[in-house]
């Protein structure tokens, strides 16, 4: 599809059963898209859900509803789109910028940044998924770093902010209480479940530099760092396998619980009319 950029290092496709969702970014000021794209793994058919807002920033999908954020003309918007009926609901604010988001249980959690004098305050908004009404706003920190990646289980919401403080945030979903889990590496990004632990990637996504993945036990706070010869720009997991996108390759590792074993590596070459392109993201079938 000739629609410009699709997904990014920050905005990773989400797979739900046999479908994968992503944002087609288009081309800024030339061909800006206002949709979320769905690709059916089995039929290879594509659907475009028209959100009706330009410059879609982030999205999540849960129970047949798509949630997106965008900011334009000083107004931040959270949109809920029902995939079956096409019904649209919106929640808007004129103070602060809505960023990344994550659905957990009956709520959608939306990151919001507010500039106050000489500092930026990060909040996490707790919004009812059914009514799209804000239930609570929780202060996270004072930082220009956004909360980009999220993961949740039955008890906790985990989120990173790409910070240099070696911290992963953990929020109790019942108490809405935020605590900090210390890491050994800077720039924590993706959070991927592995049994009762979490893989956390470490990479400066702006420069594409960072060659580490932590295996964190959130119950004890203990972590082990695995270093690679290549950068870890993006990672996907399936059972005991990790698939890692670097600057010029995709590598497959098998994890035996202690060590990473490289099983396959594929160099990325872009030729012909795509020679000026790049791999923005990937997903597993």
C-alpha cells in the first residue's frame, strides 16, 4: 500500500488473535492518514478504520474497540472506535498533550504531559473504557521523557519512559499506587512477559543505539542483563524465542532460561525503488 510510513520504533503493531493492528502514518502535510489499519493474517485482507482525526499518535485495541490519541490546534483527543458498528466516542482536553496509551481491565490508561513553567509533569490518566469519562489523574514524575511502552497483568501495570535513571514503573491496578523498579541499564523501552518475569529492552530509539535486554523479576526486583553485538531497536517474543530488529538485521534467539542462543540471522537489504526506505517495525504471525 502506497500510504507512506506505517508504524515506527515507538508505535509497534499489535497482534490480536489472527489480526494485526497498526497506524499508517502517511506523509506529514502531504498525505496525512486518519485511520487505524487492520491486517488479517489468514486472508491478507486489509481494513481501514476511519478515526476522523489527523496525526494519530498512538493506539490500542481491546474487545472490538480501537482507542487512539492525537493532538491538534491545542486540543488533545482520546477516541474510541467500535469496529463492528463504527460508533465513535471522544474525550478531549485543552491542557497538556495526550501520548501513549494502554487498555487494562475496564480502563484505558493514557499518558499526558503538561508543561509548567520550566518543567514538564507526566501524568497517567485513568479513563473508563465504556463511558470514556476520566476517573483519576495520577502524577508520575517530572521529566520530558514520555511513557512509551506498557504491559499489564492481572495485578499491575508496567510502563517505561526511555529515561536515563534506569527505572521501570509499576502501578498497582487496584490501589493506583506507582512504585519504581530499579534496572542496571539506561533507556528501558519494550516490556515483554516471560513466564513470571519481564524482558525489558534498552535502546535510545532516536539514535537506534542500545545493545541490551534485561530479564527482570518484578516480585524480587532482581534482574540480569544480556548484551548483544547488535542494537536492540525492537523485539518480539514467542514461547522461548526472541526476535530482535537491529539497524540492518533481524535475529532469532532461543532462551534456555539462562543464556541466549543465536539460531538465525537475516540481513535487511532494501533495493530498487525502496532503496531510500527503512524497516519501521515488524510483527510475528
